[in-house]
């Protein structure tokens, strides 16, 4: 289960990265500051989920070793 959660978290981060690239290429922003703040929070949550998944997997690896 941890591995599938990690894969999903990584996919989320990839999407976030692509969207950030899209935003950086635009000269004007059609997005409200509220939306951008929410998006930034989603980014932080995805990063934390990825780290937590990685830590859980590493604990299992250490236990198995």
C-alpha cells in the first residue's frame, strides 16, 4: 500500500510541477491569489505525503533487513 501511495504522491508532484511551469510561462495570471494560495498548500501537502510515504517504506526496509 505504501508503494502505491508513493506513486500517487509522485504523480501529484509531477502535475504540480507542470502547472507551475505553465504559470511561469504566462505573462498575466487569470488565477486569483486565493486559488494560488490553495494551490501552494496542495503542493506542500503533496510534498509531505511523498516524504511520509518514503519514510514508511524505508522503515519497512530497515525492519526487513
